[in-house]
C-alpha cells in the first residue's frame, strides 16, 4: 500500500516579507519637503502682512496714459493707483478740461491696496490742447 503524500511545508512557497512601514521612498520625502516649504512660506507671508502691513486708508493717484481720437470724441486713458494700505471700491475719477462745459467722470469698481487699474474718460475736445486736471473724487470702503 502506498503511503499518503505529505504536504510540502508552507515555508517553501512563502512570499517575500513586506517592506517595513518606515521605509519611505526618497521621492515621497522630496514631495513632502516641497509642500512643507510652500506651506511655511504662505504662512510666513500672511503673518508678515498681518504684523507689519500698512493699515492706511486708500490714497488714490490718477495719471494720464494716452489720448486717442475716436469718431465720437477723444478718449483720455487714465491709470488710478492706490498707494494706501487698504483697498478702495467704487472709486470715482474726474477729469476737468480747461474750457470744457462739463467734466468727464468714470467709476472703477475696485482697486486693491498697493495696486492700480486703468480706464478712460471721454471728451468732446482734444485734452492735449488744454489743461487737463485729473483727480479721485471719492471711494467706498472695500474692507
């Protein structure tokens, strides 16, 4: 009579042991380091602005960039610059041309702190031929 076969020990087909949990690939460490640097940089920037940032009211300066002739008048392209430490909303800009019957006005929706935006004022006569006075007339608190 034949003897029954003995099963082979399980150790002969054993799999390789899994890598230890603390064996993290170098690429993963590099990505984590980049993320940490970016997060700390963002936090530092916000903290620096909160501690040392200017909290002054908007200070709007208006500059003439160019004058362009159109079929319906002259467009004075202007830049409004906010030198203040807080943003301004609904900024009203006025341009008065010497000898003109009516000033030209424009409203800028929003000018962030330490930033600028551009727009145009329309006149019937060429602003380059007379004295053009530009100024900000008012704004709403945007903070």
